[in-house]
């Protein structure tokens, strides 16, 4: 097998182990402390912020418009419509703005 395949397999294994590891650790407890639960509830927002913030800071007008549209759509509907609306706006603006 090529090196690329081994890297992909190792990455997949490590991703799986980190995801299942958290579940295994938390399943050992009967109750999770409210502070830990609050911290775990904040993880998705923190990850989203780390993905969106750099793009928003270094973005051009097309990217900012797509982020704005995706944010507005996310308030009214689910994840897939948000993604599709943001992608459609980004593709259209990049096409027309050059």
C-alpha cells in the first residue's frame, strides 16, 4: 500500500479513537457534573468559531456575504439549508465578481 493510504487509515483510526474515547470516559460516571456538562455543551460553538473567525477576518466581500446569508438562514432552518444557501451565495458572487 502507498504512504497516502496508510496516512488516511491512521487518520481515520485516530479520529475514531478520540471520538469513542470521550464516550468511554464519560460512560464510566453515573452523573456528569453540571460544570463539565456546560463545558461539553460549549464545544460545538467553540469549534464553529475557530472555523468561521479566520475566514471572516481574511474574507473578501463574497465570503462575508455568504457568511451573512448562512447565519440568517441558520436562524430559520437546519444545517443543510444553511450550508446550501451559503455555498450558493458564495459560488454566485465569486462567479459574477470574478
